[in-house]
C-alpha cells in the first residue's frame, strides 16, 4: 500500500515544478508533516486531501480554490512545506532563481499567470463546492 | 578571542562559594551592557558581567562562509539551517514580531518563555537572554537621534555626540555624507557606505531626477547608517556581500555585541559569567548585593559590587527593579515604535537583471520631514527581498502557489520593502505590571498596549504621504501592513530619565532614583521613542553612563 504522504509529496512536486523528488526529500516531507501538520485535521481539509490523493490532477484546482476560500488550509500548508523543501535542495534551486526576461516578456508572462490563476480558481471553486458539499451531506446523514 | 570567552564561562561554573566583590556588576551582554562595561574596563575597574548567555549551538557550524546564491546551488545541508531541524523556518502564522528571526537566529529568544514569561492580550514582545541580547539578530540600523528627537529627555544631542563617536569607533559604522546628512548628523569614525543593490541603484537614479520636487515635499533619500563594516576594523570585516546577514555572521562585518564581549574578555579587568539569571538586588552599606540563579544546577548565588548597571533589556531590567523594590502590581509605562511594512514594486526594475553581490540589510534610508530638520521626522528603511526564501513570500499571496512562484520569480528584482517606523509616546493605555508567580512559578509581566485613534490616524496619514512620494520614484505600493504592536522590537520608557524626583525614574546620569549606586543603561531609561531605531543612541547613552560611573568611582 502506498504511503499517503509519499503520494502527496510526489503530486505536489509534480504540480509545482514538474519534478520527481528523491527518497530523501520524501522523508523530509514526512518529517516536516510530523512537526507542522495537525494529526486531526478539520473535516474540510480531510475531504480535500482524500480527494487529491485519489486524483492528483485535481491539486491545482483545490490549491486555487483554497487560496481564495481558506488560505491557511492544510492543503496550502502542505504545498508550502514541499515548496520550502524543494527550494532548499541544490538540485532544484534554479527553479526558484529570479527569471531573466525583458520587460515585455515579464508583462506577458505575468498576464499568462494571471489568466491561468483565474481559470483554475473558477474551476477550483466549482470542484470545491462539489467535493466539500458532498462530504458535508455524508457527514450530516 | 573565542577561547577567552569560553574560559570566562567555564571559570564561573567551577568557582565555588561567594565570588569576590567587584567594582561594577553589569547585568546583560546586549548592545547597552557591553557599551556600558567598555569604558569602565578601559579605566581599569574590575567589571563582572552576569548573563544567561544562550547561544546558537545547532546551526552556526553548519553554515559555510559562502554567498547565499552559492549555498543555494551547492550545499546539500542547507535545509538544516534554512528551514531548521524542526522546520521552524516554515512559519505559518501571520507576520509579526520576530518575523525576521531565521532558524540560526532563534536562539536569541530561547528560554524566555520559561524564565521571563509575559501575559498580554496582543502585545507579544521579543525578549532575549542570549549572549549579545536582541542585537544578535539586529538589522544594524544606526541612525542617531536628531536634536528634536530628544524632546522630553533631560539630555541633549550635544551631550551624546562624543559617545556616538566612541561607539562608532568601537563597533564600526558605515554611511554616506549625502542628502540625509542634515537629519543623521556626521560621524568622524564613519566608514564609506556599503555598495547598494540594483534595485536601490535604480531608486537612487530616479531620486536624482526628481529630487527638488521631492525635497520640497519633505522627502529625502540616501544611504542608511549601518553597523556594517566596509573596511577591516578591529580584526573584523569588511563585508563580503554574501547576502547571508539574516542567517550568519561569517565575515563578522555586522556588529554583534558578542564581538565586544570577546574583546573585553581579553582584559584581566573583565569577567564574563554565563548561565546567571539575575533576580534582584539590594543595597547594604556601601555594597550592592545581587541575587542570581546559576542555571547550571539552579543554586542561588550572591554577587557584591560597589555599583550595579542594569542592561537586561527594557522588560528584563524592569522585572529586576520591580522585584527588588517589591513593587508587584504597580503600573509602569512603556513605549514601542509602531512599525509598518509597505510592499512596493519598483517599476523601473521590471525585466532588469538584479545584481547578486549584495548585503541583506537596509539598502536605503528615507526621511520624511515636512517641516525640515527642526520638526519631527519619520524615518524608514528600504530593503530588497532576496535571501529570505521565496516560499515565505508565496505564503503571503492568495494566488495558486504554482502561479505565485512563477510571478514572484519575475517580480523579485523589483520588489521593494519599506519599513516605516513611527514615534511613540507614553500614555495611560501603555503599561506593564509585574505579577508575583505562585509557588515555583516565575513572576510574570502583564503588558497592556493600546494606541489611541489619533495616534493611528497620524501614522496612517504619514504612511500615505510617504507612499505617495514613492510613486514619483516609479514605485507602486502593493500592500501596506501592520505586523502588530510589538513588531519593531524597540521597547523603552519603563524607568524614564527625568529632571524631577519621582519614584521609578532615573536621573540624567542613569541612576535609579531611590538607590545610591544602581544605574540603568538600556532602553528602559528613554522617556519616549522618536521615529528612528534607538539602538545606536542606547549604546551611546550606555557608554555615557559607563563614563559617568567611572568618574564617580574615581572619586
């Protein structure tokens, strides 16, 4: 059976940098989770994490929705933890260096990031409503 | 040097019985303690420094003497000190007091929760029991007070001038004689200014273009005064521009009080005793008796001296005084500079390649003086965000984190952080009270701090005016944020210097009223805080107090 924290770390690394972390980084992610993430998360956090583990491609959508609705959610924390681990690994340092681009290119890229953010946030909010709404109904029943 | 300091610590542990009486006892090894001790040791008096003296025993040895960029790309162990072994470098709470404390700097406030507990409904101060005190993680800003900043003090700028020079000579200060000279004054001992990064260069170029207009509005820009060496000085420095100043002191270019402790330890007139937590003092005949706890074992110790200098940090000193005088429950005023962050985008830096050779401290200093040099001024410092890691910045955005990272990589060269500092005056709604601990519990300090609506409105007005001037420098303000009441870590005013006789005040020489030979050398004695960092003035005043005690002891 796959370790859920390993699944998470692979999904987040793929999402952030399109890279696959080594075993040492996965272990570091486990250690960081033990220090920083609560053992008993809120039901919304649990619902999102369960869904993301089953469907890693939904991660960008839930990240976008959480940024608007619950910026301090457990999912955002976990993404930040993995981002911190990747940033402090020499192999991936270049992914965090400032990007050299001309002024027009900078503006174009910022526009593209903005557009992608809007699209993923709209889709993410819909997905969030469905997944969290469903879990809420199940819990009520 | 290091071995002298170590010897001092070890001898204190092995020494049994009551230690011999000395001329002067100094409590605390921070910026004020070491600068009060220095002239006394120099004058040949026997000085003993009592200090808890916590140190970084985890990370210092791990950090290579290389640049931030080089470390990021080469050191496989960087995660240990950049994130911390317990990942305490990944902060999830809101930005508040001590936000700049990276894992290798967190030793600065270690053990304070246990030994100096605080109860507060929102004011959470950063205190230190470390070797070197709070200045072990200090941003090294050294703007001296202007004449108008001494309003409410029983001393003037001219009284301190010689002591500013003495401290500048001791610690090493760099700066420029530029547009800010009328506001920051001159120092003979000043070293040339440190090189500024690309972002600051771009701001200075734009400032040159629109200077007359900005100056007419009371806006002045220039190089900051920093306790950062640009030339070798007393075996330290110069800065290697490694951009590691928030993490380590490998080039010993930024002043830390421990450098002075090391220097003092080479004198036979000085003794450093670590692991001593000073609880109270009493006067008996010609002696001062100080009660301390040896934290290596917990036994009580008694130290005797002719004079006592309290320099345990504003709240630390206040605890000792209130406990010694049995004034539990007594309200004591305090002040703290309100701090505001403004994140700005320097539009001229968009698409520009940043300079990698830089230091991490303030790049520029801004003075807002709508009424010229005679009126009150507001001082701010400008930083570029580079070496505190991108993920910490991504946390503050609400964008999807992948897009946030992408955008930040493009915007970082243009990101400009302005930290503005406002003056603070005492008021009935800013006070602390010492409450006796129950049984084995330590006494706790209860803090209440509430700024009035007028104070908040005045600060907001100044911030708007300053940010508006930055638009003329092509800087766009993205967000203004107030990181909480205690965030500046500038605390003062509990035992204010006054001309008039009053309980719980100090006289102009720093002597605590009601005592014969107890002196206060830290921020406690400042009756108010003007809008500029008080560390340099605190050091100069501590040097003055040390000199005055030296004269008195000589008889």
